[in-house]
């Protein structure tokens, strides 16, 4: 088996469907039955099933290929047209019968009825040589099973089992087991219950871990990540405790979760293809699926971007500042290294947030910290420091700057208030002159005495030396 190719395509293998959303208004009931009458306003076609997984992956990776079975009918032609137009390279296999279609009738952001077409699943024809060659040069492979039979094709299964690229298996209760050696299986809770026959009784985490362990052993896969909707995912591996991965944020309103599992599985496959650990890949997948749902899910794929602005927490620092200012709000900013986040930092950030309508943290980069603090710093890299800060309720955005002072980033953001923690006056702050140029003001907030990163590092070093001397 050859080494995986990290420059190759993400290959999605699975059942592609043609999805159609018919959206309209309801203002009356049908005269001959107690059902609502939908007055159609728009009808939107899009790839569904494995086709949607490929479509979502294109947003993350510039080379995505889809191996699927297509029928020789209008639905198959429309599906191929949509995928090609989105930049997905389609490798078709022959599908007897009709293309599967799922039609959703929707109003007010809700689905009234779903109509399925296509009949019973049929076994696809043999994969052409081009498919086997494609799998051999894949960066990562996502097996996206929608129960239509493609992943039961024996020659295709053999090629998947022989592939050197990491395989993520997104299962379906009516589909076959993952091929042995699969890196990660990604069932949701309902799929897990149906695949294992486990009623998932008892404590939720224990029951899910038990069933996931059973599936992992039965299928001989490396790991199972069970998606749990708004709670994120639970990762179960051999010989370790389950890893619970909550989403970074839960949106106040969920419009459409269709495709969230596809987004999760595609993001996990891409991360594994980049060399990430399984835990890091699942963490990235949770974040990607959460952002997808927050943006409207499948219903948001064709939305006019101008009519659907993302929430403030999802914007960059520059976009956030511009939006808050356009609304007549007050932009507050503060800055620092925040190398080891402690109670003093938290007190400053909480006080700063109360001074306006948003708080942006200007964070020194690793190079900037080294220039200010010496070669042993920072203790934590910028990505980790930014992530911790962004997780705080009082912080709305984080931006990293590379210079020794935040002058350039301040000139770009133009905050109304610049906040520092401490006892010094405005004249001692080098940023004061910069902030005044656009009418901003500089304020200080109380700083908790005795809390400092330098002090924490010094105390830890001394304690370590004393322990070492005691051992000697």
C-alpha cells in the first residue's frame, strides 16, 4: 500500500440524489381535505445525498471528485449539470432505473411534506478504470451512504478497502458495513441505534459510548464519532474514555439542519487528509457543521448573501467594527499578549465589554510576544490564545497583529474606546495619541493585584526547582 497523497482530491463516494425545495405561502386549507394549500413561489434544485456532501466540500477544498451512480434520465442529467457547475468532477457509474429525487414543500422556514421518487434501490454497474485510478490518488475519501446501494458494489468496495487515503464512512441504516480499515465512522444517534440494535438506554454518554464501541468492533474501524445534533459529537476509540466535543456556539434559531451530517463528514475527511489526528479532525468537523447550521443549512445555500448577514460573532474583527459603527454602536478594543489567561485578564475583559456594544481583542502574535518578552515566550501559541479568548462571552472578536505595538491594527479598526487594565494614566499609554486621531478615547479599568503571567511562570518555575531539589 502506497503512502497517502496529501495533494490529491477529496473523493466522495456514494448515492447522489436530486433535491428540490418548493417554497411558497399557505393562506388556506384544501376544500376536499384538511391539508394546507401551498402556493408555489420558487423551486430550487440542488445535489442531495453524496452530491450535497461533495458540494459542501468544494467550499473547503478546490479539488473534489464524486463517484456516484447516475441514471439515463432527466433527473440524472440535471444532477450532473448542477455538480459540474459547482466545480465537482463527476465519475459516473451506470444506474439502472430512475434517479432518486427528494422534493420538500416548505413555507415559513418549515417543511410541510417530503415526496420521494426513484423507486427501490438498484445495484450499480461496474466502476470504470478511471474510478479505481481516482481512488488510488485520493487525498481523503468520504463514503457517503444514502441507502441506495452504491456502496454494496463489490468491485468498488474492494477498491475502497485497498485505498491508502484515510476513509471516513458516513453510514445509513439500510446500507452495508464500512470497509475494514476505515479511519472514522460518523453515524448520528438514530443511525447508531438502528445499526447496533441498541436502545441506548441508561445515561446518555454511557449508552452512546457502549453502542459506538460495539459498532467500532463489529465493523473493525479505528474510531466512531457519533453526532449528537446541537450537543456536538462524541468520539469513541479503542482503549480510551469517550471524547465529548461540544459545538463552539448554539444558534438561537435553527432554520434547516439538512446536510449538517454531510458537512461534518466532509470536514472530518479533509482534516484527516491534511494529516490531522482523529480527535482534531472531529473537532474541526463539529465547528464546520455548527457554522453550516448557523448559516441556514441547506436552505441557506442559495440565499442572497446580502439578505442574510451572519451573526456578529461569526464576523472578522474588521467586519464587526464596521457593522457596529454603522448601527450607531460603540466599538471597544483592548490588547495584550494573554499568554496564560488568568483572573486578572478576565476582570479587564469583562469591564471593557461593559463600555460599549462589542469588544475586540488585539492579540500579539508569537513573534511580537518574543520581541517583547524574550525567546522563552509565549508559552501558548497565538492560535490557542485566540481560541481561548474567543470562547469568552465578553469577547466578540479577536485579531492577531505582528508588530510590537497595536498602532496599525488600531488605525484599521478605529475603536471608539481603547481599554487597558492597570493603575497608569492615559499619558503613559503609547496608543493614546493614535486613538485620539479619530476622536476615540483611552480608559483604564481596575486590575486585580497579584495576577500576572510573568508571576505565574516564575512561581511555577520555582516550585519545579524545589521539587527537583527534593528529589535529588
